[in-house]
């Protein structure tokens, strides 16, 4: 299921009133379609790559003594 990369205000399917969907929340139906049109959805492949990259960047550098 697609996840949001930023907060999005929309009306879920079958409801009357809009609500805020929080970044990282999985969305479906018309909310996913609308969020995709606005460019608010995370790419599944990019999110996995960036997570491993962030982990690699956070690792402390090795200190080699001569």
C-alpha cells in the first residue's frame, strides 16, 4: 500500500468529513489517487534505498591507528 511522504488533508472513502492523514501513513482508494496526483506518495523502491543509505551514513567512521 502506498505511504504518504507529507501530511495530506482529504475525505476517506465512505466518510463525509475530511481528516488529516499523517506522513508515513498508508492510504488507499481515492485518498491514494489524490495524493499520487499531488506527488505526496513515497516511492517504495526509493524509500528502501534511502533507508539503507541513511543507515550507512549514520555509522561512525573507523579510526585506524598507525
